[in-house]
C-alpha cells in the first residue's frame, strides 16, 4: 500500500471529521487561538528567565559560535499582532536604528501605500459579469478544464471529485476569451500587474499607479519564471540546467554577477521582476547528514510596493537562537536557527534579502555552509 | 465574517467573496498546503488554486463549512502538486506523516495494493467512526492536515509523548481494522 493511495484515501474522509479537527486550537488552523487548549485553558507563556535558559540550551545544542545576543532577530521578519508567529519573506518588518533612515522611510511608505490600496479594494464594487460558460456547471463537478482541441476550437471538460470525466462541452473562441478575461480579473493580475496586488480593472490599475506615485514606489509587473530542467525534467523556453539557472541571476535578475558562489544541487524554480525583486528556490545537501533541504531566498526592493504577505511562513519564535555570521564574501548576515530550520537575512543597500532553510536536522556548520552559497554583495543593480 | 455570510457572497458572485474567504481562512489553507509541500511559494499557489476552485464550485455546491471546504480543495491541489513533483521534492511534514502511516499499514505479504483509494477511504471513514473523539482529532490532524506530532499534541493539550503513544495505538487499531476488512 503506497503513500499515494493512502493520501488519496484520506482525501475521502468525511468533512465532519475535518470540521471536528478544526475545533481544536493550534497553528494557523485556529488563528488567534494558539494559546488556548481545547478546554479553553490558557497556556501561560514561560517566564523570561525560562526563555533565556531555553535559548542558552539551544545555543549549547547548536555549538560554539552561536549566541542569542542579537535582540533584533525576528523583529525584521515577524508580521506582528495578530500574527506573532508568522514570518514575512517578502518585506522587512522592522529596521535596526543603525541602518540608513532612508530604508525605514521607504518601508514605511510601502506600508502606508498598502493600507491605502487595501482600503480602496475593500470598498470597490464588482462590476464584471460572470461569463455564460460559468453558468453551466454539471452537478457533481469538482473541477473544470479548458483546452484547445485538434480542430483549433476549445473544449470544456468537467470532472467529479474522483477525477472522472462527467461531460465534455465545446466552447467557442469568444466564450474561451470571455472565460480567460474573467479568470484574469478574478485572479487579480489584470494587465500584467503582480497577482498579489489583485488588480482587476483599468480603474484598479489607475488607482494603484496613483498610490504608488504618491508614495514614490514602483510596482511589480510581469513575473518571469525559470525552471531547472535537471530537477523538474521540464524542457523548453524557460527550462535551464542548474548551472545556467545560477548564471541567470546575473544576466536576468539585475544583479552585478552570478549570486551563486556554488551551483546548488537543484532548483525548484527562480522568478524575478523587472524592478529587481527576485526569488531563488534551490536545494542543497547538508554536509553533516547528506540530507537535502530546500532553500527559499527572496530579494525585495525597498522601493517596491509590498504587503509583506506575499510569501509567509510560520515560526515558533521562542525556539530560535539568533547570531551573526560573516559570509564567504564578507557580508554580515543575521541567522536565526532552531536546529531544524533557519532564516538568514541581510539589509542590503537597495533591498532586503531573506532566505528560509528547512526542514532537517541542521548543525551550525550546515547553516553556514548554505549561507556561503550566495554572494550577497552582488545582489542589486 | 461567518460561513453563512461567506457563502452568501459566493452565491451573489461578489468579488469580495474570494478576498473575504482568504482573509477568514486563507492562513489555515496555506499552512495546510505548506505541510504537504514544504514550500511556501507552492503553498501560496495552492491557496490561489483552492480559492479559485471554491469560486468555480460555489454555487452550486453549498458547503456545510467553508473553512473545511477550502481546506479540502487546497489540500487536493497540494496533493496533485506533491505527486507531480516526484520523490526529489518530497521532504515535507506531510511526507513524514505519510511515511509513518504507510509503514504502519503496509501490506502484510505483498507490495501490491489490493484496494482502491475510494474503498480505502470508506474503510478509514468507518474506522474513524469507532474512535473516541480525541483520538480521531489527533489522527486527522496528523495525517489529513500533516501536522507535526508536537503541534497536534499541543492542539489537544497533551504532551507529545502521550500523543505519540495514543497515535501508535490508533495506527495499530487501524491496521487490525483493515486486515479484518480484507484490505491488508
């Protein structure tokens, strides 16, 4: 009996059992109730002295060189009330006072602009009619697929929850175009604006541009994606070998050279925007165990409009120890680690780079080894 | 916003429906997808797919719980991606949980599966009905949500050791149940 079968079988369990499990507190499933038990009893947070003891124990476990002295630590990443354990990988949440005030100003402008944009979106009426093709959905439909058929027309296929075809229906080019336009609006990437902005119309686009201009910010548009042919088996225009993909960080992502000091074992993907923000998701084998971990690095430009919620992760902050590390290219990094996950971040001149590593048993040397994969000084235009 | 209001927004085809659903339950769905895939960007994309799937199916579907419905659709999107990505990508919490369950209920004398997912799902449903509520919640949190044992234990207000022991007993019961049903 393989895992695929078991995972599919579990997908068939009654919704009532899912609802029942959701009654429990804990994690993001019950946001805001993380500190309550199922009986409603509060779990008291450990006293400060215990936290220090735990941090010291963690430092001891992690080895010589780690210390919990950097009080700034997670402040750069945590979204804050009510998401005290949610980390943003796409925008610095706070800036040390020692840094240039211009960085804080740009991040504050981004926050104010996002608040204004959110308020506008909340009050915006929806004025696009649902295409007729959506009016027809056979009973029991779980998903619909549309594809171009051999005659150059289009077909809509309706599947049930077991992925059995219920019905296939021809679709005209006009219907297809209406469907595509509607989906573009619903997904919110009208006219190439990054889908996180949720731009649905010309009016939205004008308003977003107006807000960005008011706060002196630029916008993310037209994401470019590249895949590793070696890792994913994909071929074609956007597929590259691991070495070529590493090289792309120089040529395509606006950096002053290949940011990879070493070619990773593989890539999940890389994507970038013309204004300089980019993501590199890659795999590295840990020297201590031979286990492979995923490293997800994101570079966000200070002068770009971000919500900070584009890519987030959960982290039990109290479990992490913080330390500084000087990378192979001489950049001073902040590293937060708990023995199985780590975050690396650095405030650069024009952008904030943060990288998540996980999840596997990791030593301090493992984390340093991964930190040295990136040439941070080359990031940015 | 409660489920009734959320469902009403979808039935009205209001644009606020998706953003309201995301605001209410997006974090939970994303956390679930992250458990399955171990990759935040992928989790984001699965959440988007899940939200769109809700939009495409409500109406006519009128879910009892919008949260459970979104989580179910997002989980399916995440599982599709999980199976597509192949072994090299599999290093998530969910993978660990599935390894644990597969090891426990491995076929007694053959590597071949003797049943289909739907049959097995029905049997697991029947088995879950026999469990005490707390054991069932622990099982679902561990194997449906892909929660780490410590998180599932915390949610139930018990120690990880106690949760581990209870889960061990539940898995053992499941194995015996499936053998009795002729599935192992």
